[in-house]
C-alpha cells in the first residue's frame, strides 16, 4: 500500500486531502467530524474580527445538474464568510486543538485593508493553537464591496503589503488563497510569495451568473426577486482549476524536468490545489501538476465527510498501479509535458518524417540497425550512387 502522508511547510498530514474553507469547516462539530473521518487537515470557514458586519441571505446556493440526470456538476453560492463571532471561534479553535492535538487545523482569515486588524487576527488565532493560516484574498462576492477578498487578491501591490503585515506577525506557515477571477493568476501569487508566504492555495470560486428563471424572468438564486453574481464551484470548474494550478506550479517550480536551469522562482514553497475534486483520480491529476495537498469543499456538501476514505483508496490504487511509493515521487511529474503550440507542430512534423523513413526502411536512429539487413540498410542511406 502506498504512503499517502505528506509533510508540507513542516506540517505533517496523514493524507493530502484537506477540507477547503466553507460550510464543511464551519464550526467545531463538523471540524471534529472531518478529523474523525481521517481528513488530512481542515481549513475552517473564513473568520474575521467583526462578524456583525456579515449578513447572509437565503437561498444562497444554486445548482447545475448534468442534463437528464441528478448528477450535480456545478454549484453557485452567494454565501459570505463566517457570521459567527470571533470570540466563539477562539473558544472552538482551542477546544478542537485540545481534542485533536496531532491533527492540522488551518485558520482561514480575512480582514479589511487595516494593518492593526490583520495583526490582531493573526495573533489571536495563533494564541488558540491553530497550525497555519490561509489568507482569503479570493471571495468573489459580497466582501469586495468592503474591499476585502477578491478585491485584494486582484491587486498584487495591495496583496503584497497585506501579506507583509501577516508574515511580520505570523510564527506559523501562511498560505495565500488566490482568486481565479483575474487574467494572470501568477501575478498576485508571486506577490504573496515575495512577501514571505510559505504557500499558495488556488482556486476560489469563479464569478458567475447561474441562470435566469424563464417563468419569473428573475436571475437565480433569487432573494426578494433580485440576485447578485456568485461563486461557481464543483466538478465543472476542475479544468479551469487544473490550468491555473499548472500555471502557478510552472511559475513556482519550473518545468519539473530535473534540469536546474529550468527550475522555477519558488522551489521551496507549497501549492494547495482546489476546484471540483471528488475522487482520488481528480486529486492525482492536481498532484501530477505540482500540488502537495488537495482541498475539497463542494464535494463534501454533496457526498459527505466519508468521501475521504474512498478518495484515499482511489489515490492509493493509482499510486500502486504506477508503482509510486510516496506523493512526492509523482508530484509535478506532468508539468514537463506542457509546451508551446509551435513545438507541438514541430513534434508532429518530426514524428511524420520518422514514420515515413521507417516505412521506407531508412535508419533514422542507431537502435534500428539490424545484423541481417545491415548492407541493405546502408544502401538505403546513400544519397547518390554514381
Ligand atoms: C458554499 C460555499 C462557501 C464557501 N465559503 C468560503 C469561505 O468562507 N472562504 C474561502 O476561502 N472559500 C470559500 N469557498 C470556496 C471553496 O473553499 C473553494 O475554493 C471553491 O468552492 C472551489 O472548490 P470546490 O469545487 O471543491 O468547492 C466556499 C465555497 C462554497 C461552495
């Protein structure tokens, strides 16, 4: 059986499956359930110092199903960060760490553009014993109206300054969570790493309009007849998340082909992948593109906490099939197969030429020489026979 354990930024996880920030990590009860079901780590629902400013609405979710089936493929939410008071969270962080001292609890935090507030939230969470931070620079709805979340994540300069404040106060690892609602996700990620963050997490939800009800003519989800664009998640976003994780990994780790000159800018930092993960095979793909850990949020809302066990079995079966003993053995393996379109065209041309030569019996590689056909093969390579 393969070894699924990972050590990331000094944190020891029994497996790479992490509860992503959202409803599955929204209070001590459900966080405890996640640890009982053997999730590798839990990132709590994003907390802030003043929850009284957070007012949620209902309904706040809308789902997209595959045509003609019950299968949920897309999920939109207009949910804000945690509306529970910070003092209650402090109490719960302590209780969770008391009960599960060896398990990894990551506090997702978010504040306005205010140095004192960021330092205060970092120091108070640390005092409760959490193991790491994830900075939410990525919530696409609601919070940007207060210049929080994606509004910061879309501004690399601002983000670098805030990450600097956090890293000045933090004594534990810090991951910056990126918004996909930007043209080049590497730009804010580079700023976060420059400011000293140990890791990058990506992606948060993709800004979306789920649909318009053709009876009422109102956009959904409808609250008192009106709506706002929300965040799209679940398996429909996975190809976009894979692309962005590939871009981030290429910036951080380079081509991953073992050649020193192709190394990336941040070889020693970590990458946590998020977006539409529901199976061990999904996770394997993100790891092949450079991720050390893989987060799941919507999947837990659809399948429940027990999916961790199934995903571990699936990932382990994948590793056994390829004889990978550890996660590190195949992390980033597939990055080297990305190239330019021009290179694809050249490769196609070369392959065609080689095939033609082989068909005509021409030797193009030294391994093709055969003892019985040696003279015939030599003759075929002669350009002119005067
Ligand atoms: C209902 C809901 C609430 C979420 N709340 C948060 C949050 O508080 N903080 C955060 O960083 N991300 C939040 N997210 C984003 C997820 O953590 C994750 O980045 C995104 O949904 C993509 O992953 P998934 O397809 O596994 O859900 C939320 C997602 C959903 C669906």
